[in-house]
C-alpha cells in the first residue's frame, strides 16, 4: 500500500518493515543534548547528568562538582561512563 499527499509533502510506504517516512527524517533535526552516566573522580560514585545542564551538579556522595554550566554544553568534570538515549 502506498500513500501520497501532495499538499502535506510526504510519502509513506507500508511493507514488511512497517511504515517508513521518506524525507521527514532528514528534515527534522535531532537534539545534540544527551543524558550522561558520569563517574566521580573523587569517590567513584556514579550519577546521571544532563549534557546541557543549567545548574551546578554535585556528586550525591562527596559533594564534588560533576557538571558546571556554561550557557550551552556543561563542562563535565567526572569521567563519562556511557551516553544514554
């Protein structure tokens, strides 16, 4: 089954893999921000922080600074274990 709507400007095809949108995926930007799993350098505790945090993030265990806001991407002081999402 093939759908086409000239006013909306999209095409979709239904096949074995499901519904696939052609051009919309390329036109819609993906966010560059992520959630990060960070390990504290002082106490080795792990915590999840936002990559574009607007508030100072401190370790829950020892109080060491993990993320310092800069107006854009935060400066991550701990070591990044993994990127979530």
